């Protein structure tokens, strides 16, 4: 199977367009199919129709196999255009060669022989449209010419070899119309094949454009996905940074609260002493005794000043907590971020 696959893929290149690859594959398939049919005909004629000369069959077999293998060999060495043109010519030439050789050996040629030759030529009329591209009209016309010329000049070509219907055949009253019917059938088949080929080429171009658009859309979606991933990563970084800031702020607030509680606890005992003395002096002032009020107010003033100093000290210490370098630096970083 690998050997057969290598033969079928002869002449293919990765850089070729899809239509060219398809035409090369078809030319290889048609060449191998013709070789297989030729072998099958040889076996049938040799063992079923034994009265026909085997030597003549063998001669035709060798000529046909060589003719149909040459296009594959040309594809093998990348003469792909020449291979396809040659295949269009060799099939027509081989059929002409076979029929003329057989007809020349006949004393009287039946009408069926001429009709079968026309049928074979009509059957080959589709081949140029499979193997050649209508975008290259010169090559397409070159591939069409063998079959077209053979059908248009059918009677004249046979008469040149002495096997025309008027020379060796049995003319009938419809013989003159057969050629015209063949041309009409050929035109119908050719036009149908051309339209079919144009539809295939149009669909190929449409599929190619759609594949290009899908590829572009896929690339755009991939780019958007990458952008979304990058945005998600940045968002995660921002969220992580915010979490770090919250943790730092929580630690700072907790530390400050601990210091405030510490100072409030320690300073509350310092404030309690002057306040207790003031309360005691106030109680003394309520007694009906002869007191030195000057001395009394001096003590009150002294206790009040002492309370004021303690409160001022507490305020100063609290302000120092808020204005520490670490706190200032963190505040500046938070504002900057």
C-alpha cells in the first residue's frame, strides 16, 4: 500500500495550490486506472475471446502500458503540467492506434466499430476538465484539442488510413447523422464539464476564503484570550497588593492601638493622683474651718498644672506615634500606589 501511495502522490509539493494538487493526484489515478483497464481487457480478450490474435493483444498491451506510465514518471520528476497535457494526448492517440490497427486487418468493418470508437472518444472528453485549470485557458484548449479534432475530423482521419466508412465500412442511411449527433453529445458533455469545473473552482475559492477568515478570527480570539489572561494576571497582582496593604494597615493600626492602650493605661495612673488631690481639696473647702485659702488655691493650682502637664505629655506621645518614619513611609507608598 505504501508503494501504491507513493506512486499516486508523485509530483505533489506542499507549496502547490489545492487545485494543482488535486489535478496531479487525478492524473496519477487516471494513469493507473487506464493501466488496470488495459490489463483487464487483455485478460478478457486472451481467455474469453481466444480467436483474437494474442500477439497483437500483447503488442497493444505493451504500447498502452508505456503510454500511460510515462505521465506518472513525468510527475515523479515534477514535470506536472507536461504530464497532464501528455495524458490527454496519449489516451486519444492510443485509441486511434488500436482501432486503426484492428480495422486495417478487417475486410469489412461493421458500423458498431465506428460507433464504439466514437463512444471511447466521447468518454475521454471529460479528462481535460479534470486535469487542467480553466484559469489557464491555453493549457485547457491544448488538452481539449485531441478529442475535439478526432471527433470533428473523424471520417476524414479514418479515410487517410484506408478504413473510412465509405472505403471499408457498411454505410447506412443514418451514418451521416451519427457524426453530427456525436458532435452535439460532445458539446453537451464539454459544456457540462466546464460548468462543473467552474463550480468546483468557485467553491474551492470560497472555501479558501472562509478558511482564511476562520484562521484570522481564530488568531484574533487567541490574541484576545492572551490579553484577557494578562489582564487577569494584572488584576490578581493588584488584588494581592491590596491584600498586602490591608494586612500592613491592620498591623499598623493594631500596633498603634496597643501603644495607645499602653500609654492610656500608664498615664491614667499619673492623672489619678492630681485628680484625687483636687477632690480632697474640694472636700476641705466645704468644711467650716479657718483655712489659709491662699495656701489652698496654690495647691489647687499646682494640681491643675500637674494634670495639664500630664495631658500635654500624652498628646505629645500620641502625636509622635502618628508621625513615626515608618508610618509616614507607608502612607506615602499607599498614596503613590
